């Protein structure tokens, strides 16, 4: 990953600011002769689209994706695939405050420190709007992976409320706007988030993404490990502060006996008795489900004033008015799935390059 | 990062197997005219070297580093720096078991799945021995960063025993073999680890690495974020299962008000009132200390037999005899520091390239 | 360079097919706070635009460039710059022949061999239309280089007719549609090319690009040499078959005495007595003008039938009807200049990254 | 390529100075399970070794290569292959002159301009000694390509004396120290070079490298073209000033009719009637022989004094005493072959990664 590109053989470059004319991405290195049209991508974008519940930003964007290159007569050609979404909800309004007063916890001040300039409209490049293109690229990556690989995500914790894993139900997660996989937890979250929203507050969350059917052998020691690339990919999502694989931080409290994943031959195939490892050993996939979790901080856009400074170096108190997300972790679910898909597709091609057929 | 190279402008390529004739690395892109000789690198290697306490592997390696290129008359020349350490402790012995019986939780089976071949002697390429070269490269990276940047690491949790942060004492961490920064916790860990060792068991740990004096502006949105590169770097260390920045996973339980880092001008300079962010906003350093923690799993080398299989597909039970680490997290402390140094040095050069002087 | 991206710190990714809805590029890594708007780019595109004389293709494209991101209030922000040109001259027509009959000397057959599919409309991705985005990126690169670096190109040979270097006049080259720098040669070429065009034939050419004011120190041994990157850049232009630096192939016939560039101090500065080296020693710029020449083959689109085959493996004879360039080398002049600008801008940033201020 | 690494999937990083303790390279990304030991590499190094005739430098180096990693029980393991050659001929001597007086036409002054420091002993990093590691890497690349690909090089011009292509005899080129493929030209060159050597002069040359059996489909438009990567690779060799593919610069004088390569089906396979293209169309191999030529300048080490300057800025005249090559182009033949092998191996893996089996 470098600046605005990630991936090595399946390479995605994204561009665009929140309130510019459009956002887009270029996918380079996609294998040829894969069936693809805009209708394959649009449903994934629709899942991520804001404004679908009261708990995400009310910004309304149609987010209609266009394919500008790389697809001919319904198939990829092996040349770069350019995807573009026009920004339709660029309300003309006064950005005076955001231009001069740094919002605490936002990238505003950091961009100015680095570049000495920033497009402050709607957060510019640092806006979560960029993640729409990750989702679009992820839709293409899923096509590269094929139907044998199933990638699913869910919210597993909202503030202090974690799901009960015994009730984990992926089908449920796919059908509610909170991506909640626990039927009993869903109403708890809804009530909790309603309270957060009413107060103009915000709250963090934890997302889990699981990929099943991943072939063994993906990942390359020692600096192209599958799990280190996943860590990078998830940490690059806006507001993410932690990433873990398998047992993750819980492994720190386990003994070797507790953390062991026994192996046995069953019907001529290798089977693991558990998956503490999260599907990766030595940076290489083992054929077990690849399990990643990441933590999202509470958005810093809150109604409570927080001490801050202006560009000119004066002390001010800043509060965020207008539409905002009480829990940005919700919309991070489809983004995390997309990053998983992109990383796996890249590693699939890289493995095939070095080692040959899978 | 790609295969065995990490970094973009400050690029490190490592090579070598645990029981081959030598291990080494090539550091490319180092700025010229930096004072450097082997004596600048050796102390950092000595800190990582095993056999310094009863809680790390008893393998004895002098780990004497040689500089083979890139340094002339005591200064870097801007050309690649080749570092090499001869493997002196390659006891000739029978590797029969390890060659044919997969150790559960090790990379053995994954390497065979990927490559169809592996150097099984001492774990080959997947051995933690590779991390010696990270430490060597980190010593050079520290020189690039200069004295203004201070990087320190400590063990902050061993199994169920986390330090009390009110007692956190960096000076203490620098002077005990467990890198423990909490005087009251040190004897607790020693006793606990003695018990683990006696049982032939192992235990996980959490390491914290903090970099102070990091200039604001390092990191490049959106796929070259400082924190995503740190996540990748730490996750690439052997046995690491989780990485977090600042509040990390704890941020999931916080509200926006609790997680806010207020800003104020003080004596003409921007000051933050807290550092929940861990020194990074929008992927860019803010001048605050950069705070990273990572979780290390218990080593899978334990005396308790675990069900496994052979290369030929027969069920066996595998236990690990001989020298091993009861807690691999201990030696991960200098490795984590080194990866922090390498990532920061790379981003320093990348920032200077795009934006000019800091 | 990799697939559709070139450059390391100043990175350009192009996309688009000749007859798709648009072509475009993403420029990543551009320094911030550089004044830029579409009017800075458009004049360079206009120079390359076909249809300006009878000797280039009669395709008419307005080639109006739009900036979709990375520029705010007239300045670059350091985030990716997305440029787009809509394809307006996509005549609806029958592509039947080109779809099934390989044009000899075109990329048609090679794309099919590689990908098993190709967008045959107007040559698809292999069309010289892609070079418009190189010119656009080059315009931005010129801004990065600043006014101190002057890059000029000219046609120096058309078929058997080479210019007389004693008459080389850069101002003249800038003012005629053939980029001819030799007043006496200009009418010769015009008459010669008129004959070629009338016969439905085509002819090769040699282009020279010279960059003056290039700072000493650009280029990185041994695989990031300035001249090897220039060779790659020029050879990547459609139809280019040879690249040379300074004396180039003529150096094969020279003795060490003849090829020597003497050095002398003059007024406290190093001066070279000649420039056989073409401004590069050991892969690094010396402050002398950087001189590159490249040879362009005759376009394979000619009226004379040439034996070929169909996709289905039948023998046919193929001739090219309709608009075409009698000498594609003409339009390669601004493209060569653009590639020079991009390579120099990239190396400027890379040098600044590793070594610091110039 | 970047600094001291070239290739994308088959990546080679070289290091070392002419008079340091050793030179070496790391080959990353090599496929596993390829039979390899030092004896596979040594013969290629022996071909390049100096001191084999009176026309190359009399430096005597055994150039014994050691494999330090990446090979186990005679097979590659997929992990990095570290190769090392000790420098045995580092005569202790006075380097005073070369340290302070810039040799005209050498990289001396450019390295100082860039880095402000250089290892002047024997040319340091800029010495042709570095090319030994290219040859070593090329030997591994040949193994990756397999026996189906045959790569051969020859000297085709020495000063004013070009071979007669009607007499081109590859077998002959393989058996004489000048790599001369023309029996009648061999004595002419010998006599001519003897004269050059006697005068303490030097002369340029042209090398041709041809790869037969290259699968169709290698190369990736538009910035990973096979020919642009070959141009970069060859231009990165010391003293190279020009590169051409197929007809190369001669194509500038040809008409479309003359340059056309007709195609026909023969026995169910596509056959080309000629190979003006040099085996590459649109940047992609077509299955025809890949033909590259490159020009090498005369070495600047000559006995005739040339005006120069010192590090301190005083005018001096510099002549080169001691051993030197009258024609560095001779030893460039095995180096050019090696670069061809490395580029092809890299593209083979890249193609397999994106498109699958060949």
C-alpha cells in the first residue's frame, strides 16, 4: 500500500473528496474474462449507503456507480477498471466554521500540519465517503475470488454491549440495518443508539469479518503475511483503532494448551479441531475460516463543545452541528468485508504468480 | 511490504533460515552521511538475544553483526547496507520428528501447504530468528530518525497479569530482562513465568511501544496511513495476533465525549489535553507520542501432547522437547521497537519526498 | 512501473479505452500547494491533439480535461489528482473487420494471446489515445519541476531525412505542426509525408527530448537510474522501438578519447566541455542537459494488404481503411516531453526523500 | 525497479562495493521446488569473470558464489535466496588520486553531487563488479524459465566493425572470449582491440541478446510492457547508452510496408513471416524470438589525460593508470543475457498471477 493505492497484483487506487464533483477508483490487474457489470457492484454500495436507518448519517446519495473502462461486452478485459460515482449531494452551504476551526478528533488539523492546505468541505479526502470506492472494489474482488469464498461481516459490539456468540446468526446480520447477528441484542442496541443519538453523542463499536472457503496457501512470509496485510487493510479504514486475528488480544491471556488448534485427518483431509488462529499460521492461510475483528472509535462529531483551536492559533470550543453518525462502526461492516475481499484477491493472484495453480 | 521486503523509501529486505549458515538483511534507501558502524547496531541485538534469562529460549548465539556494504569510513553512503549474522549454534542433530510431524500452531503445515517444501530445521524461515535482522535494521532506522525521536517498549501484560499504568516506569523497563515497567508486577511475573516454565507450558503477552518526538505530518492518506503501516509492521512479527493504536479496542466502549482529545494553544504551540488517539489522526502524526500495543499468542511449543498429523497424513500426537520460550512476548519488545523505528524512518523520508522539509 | 502505473513518489495511473466513455488518470503523490487548474493542462493536450495537420489522424476530439479531485481553490492538496477526458468522437460504426481480423503489427493478436479477450473498438487500450493522459500528467509534472527546468522536444528524423543539427532551432520546433527544428528540412518533410500519405503508406521517425536546468543528483543507482527510468518511460510509448541517451548508439563507434566530457571549474562552478553523456553519469544527473532520443516505427495501418489471420485461424489479407497517421512519430513529440517531465518529477521527489533538500 | 531492487514478483536486490568485503544479492519470490545449487550458478559467473582474455580487466577474482538461504536439500523453498561472493582481490593500495580527482566520464562526480560521499575504492558501488550479481540472479531466472526458453547473447559491433549478419553463428559466439558470432570478424576485432589496448584507449560496442521459446502473452500494457522493462533492464547496466527492440532505430527509416510482419496459419499454428517487431507487439510477447540490442560506450578509463577537477574544485588533468578494459562491452554480453532472463522470469510469474496458467 502506498498513498492511495493498495494491493500488489490486484491493485486499487481511490481518489476523490467528499464534496468534489465525484469519487472513483481504478482497479488494475484484474484477471480477464470475468463477468462484470455495474449491477454486480451496485448492491454492495447500497448496503453501505448512508441514510438507511436513523443511526447513520442522513446524507442522501444515490451512489450510482459507472464503469468507465476495463469491461467489454460484459467481461473484464485485463485492463484497468475505472469506477466513478458522482457526488450528487453537495449542498451549497457555508463551510466557514469547519474551514477555520479544527474539529477535535478529526483529521482536519493533521492534514493542515502535513500539507499546509486541505479541502475542508465535508472532510474532503478524510471523509468516510472514500470508503464507497473500497466497497465497489470489493465487489470486483469477490468476483475474482469466485463463489467458493464467502465473506460475511457483522457488528459484534456497540459501546459496552457485546453480542452473545452462542446466538451468532449470520443470516440475521444480513437482514437488519445494524448488521446485528444476535436477535436478543438487536433491540438493546436500537434503544442504546437512540439514546446516543438523542444526546448528540457517539459511540464506538467492534466489527467481525469472516471469510470461509479461503484456499490454503495464501500469504507470503515474512512481510507479505496474509494477516499483516489484513491488519493494514482494516486499520486504513476511517476511525479504526485496533485489529485482531482469531483470538487476537484474548490470546495474551491464554496458555499454549488453551490456544492450541489440534489437527486430525478426516476422510483423507486435514481438519482442525478449533480455530484460535483465525485461519492463519505463519502468515499463510490454512483453509480454516479467516477471522478478523476491528475496533472503531466513536465519531468525534458530537454536540458537546470540546476545546480546540483555529487555523490562526486561537482557542475556541467546537461542537458539530448537522447530520452525523452516532456510530460510524455500523457502516464499517460492508467496508471491512470489502477490504477482506480485496486482500484475499490480491493474495490469490500473488500466490498463483509465485507458486502456480492453487 | 511485499514478500521479504518492507518499507518504501527506507526499505528493508531480510533473508535467512534459523539453521542455515547465516541470516541477513539489506537496507536500501538509507540517507547518506549518517555515522554508523557495527557498534551502533550490536547493543540492540544484544537486548533481543535469547538466553539472557530463564524465561527465553536457551539457544546461545553471539549474534555478532557484520556490515558488508553501504558504509564507508564510518558513514553511510546512500547505497545498500548489507548486514549479516553468522548462525553459530547450528547443532548437528536429528530433525526427524520435526521434518515429518507438524507441530500444531506452528507454520510447518502452512509452509508445506503453500510451497510443498520447507526447511524444517529449527523452523527455517518461520523461526523468530528472523527478527534479529529487524532489530538490526531498527538500529539503523533510529539513526535516521535522530536523537529527537525516542522509542521505548515494555511488556504491559503477561497472561492474566496486566501492569498498573499508574506505576508505569520506562526506566525500570529498560533494566530488567522482562522489560517490565511496573516494579510491583515484576516479581508477580517472575513467579508466574517460573510456574509456566516448570509445567512446560507457555503464555501470551501484550507489548506497548511508544515513540516520542515524532514530527507532525508523517503518514499519507488513505492507504499509506502511519497507523495502518504500523499495524502491518507489528502484525508481521511472529506470533502477533492483534494490534491497536491509542485507545485501541477500548475505544469501542467509549463515547465521543470520553474519547475526545481537546486542543489548546500554549505559549504559541498547539497542545493536546489527552492522547486517546495515540498520536495519529486521519493516518497522520500530530506530534503527540505514537502509541502502539500488540498481543502475542502463547508459543505453541509445549510439553503437553496435542493431536496432529504427519506429512504423510497419519494422525499423531506432538509435544515439543528441548529449549523453548515460555513467553515469546518478552523478546518481542525490542522487535516491536525496531519495527516502530523502521516505519517512522520510512515515513519521514516519504514525507520529505512529497512535501519537502519537515 | 507496474501494469498501468508509473513512477514511485510521483505516481501516475492511466485508464481507459479508445472508444469507451472516457479516458483518465490519477496522479498520486503530487506535492501540495502547487497552483493548478485545468487551464494549465489544456494547452499541452492541445499540442498533442490529432487533426491539426494533414499528417496526423483526422479523428476530432475536443480533449477537454476535467480535474475531479486533488485541487482545492486553485492549489494541489497533496491528495490524488483525478483527471478525465470524455471521448466525444465515438462514431457508431461497424467494427466487424477489426474484431475478427488481426491487423499485422498491431497489438490485436498479442492482447488476444494474453487475455483471450480485447476491446477491439479503435484499438481499445492499445490505442495511442492513452497517451493523452500522459501529456496531462506531464503538465502537472512540469508544475512540480518548476520554471527552472525546461523540457523541449522535436522531430529530428522522418524516414531517411534527418535534420542538420547545425541548424537546430528549438523555437522553430515549437511553432510548426511537425515539431521540425530545421527550417530547411521542414519543406522536405512536408513533401515527403504528403507522398507517404497519398500512397496510404507510413514512415518511422526519431524524436529528441532535452531537459535543461535539471538539478544534479537525480537518479538512484543501480536499478533506479535516471537513464534506465527514462528508457523505460520512452519505450512504453506506443510504437517506440529504441531509446538512447546522449551519444546513444553512436557511442559504440567512439573511442574513450572521442567520448570524453572534460570538466573545468569556471567562476567557482563545475562546467563540462561537452555532453556526450547526455547529462547522466552512473545513472545520476550531473546538471548538464538531459538528452534522450527515441525511434518510432511506421504505423502498421497501411493501404497495402498484408497477410494475416482471423481470430478463428483463417488466412486473410488485411489493409487498413479510413483515417490514420502517416507518421505517428509526430504526435509522439509532446508525449515524449511529458514522459521526461514525469520521470524527472518522480526522481526529484525521490531524491528529496532520501537525501533531503536539493 | 527501485534503487537496488528490480523485478516485481521475481525480485532481485543487489548490494556491495567493488572493494568491500563481499558483494551479494537477495532473490525474492522465486517459485519453490526448483532444483538449484551453487554449481548451477557458477558457470555463468565464470563466463563473465574478468581476466579471461587480454581484452578485459586483469583483475583476478575467483568469484565463488555461496548460497546462504532459500535452498534446502537442493531445491528452492520459495523463501529469499541469498547469494554472496567474497571479494578476494582487494589489493591494499593507495587510492589517493581516485579519492580526490574525478575521473571524467565516471560516476565519481555524480555520486558526490548526489550523496556528498562515496566509496571511491575501485569505483565502489558504481563498479561493474555489481554486474556479477546480475549474472548470478540470471542463472536462477533461467531455472525459473526452464529449458524451453533459450537466451543467447553476442557482440555484434566493436567500434566501427559490425558483424555481417549473414554469417551470424551463435555456436561460435559461445566459444570465444569476445562472444563474436562472425568467424571472419573475430580476427578483425582481435587485431583492432589489440591496437586499442596498446594505445591505452578504449572503444564502444553493441550487444545483441535473443530469447527463443518465450511464451506468448508476457508483458502488461501499458506501463509494464515487456519491451519497456527490457529497456530499463539493459539501460541499467553500466556504460549502456542505448537500447532497441527488433528493428530498433532502423525502424525510423522504414515504411509500413517494409516493417510489416505478415502472419499465416501453418499446421494449425500462427506463424510470422518476419520479425521486425523483435517478438513484442503492444508490449506483449507474441511467441517470436525476443530480440534486444544495446550500445555500450567506451570506458572512460584511458591513458590520455583529460581535463577534470578535484573534490576541492581545482582543475587537474586525469589519466587512468593500471588495469582496465579496452572494451567493457565484451563482459556486458553475459550481463545482458542475465537481465533478459530476469525480466522474462518476472513477467512469467506476473502473467501467471493475473491470467493463470500459460
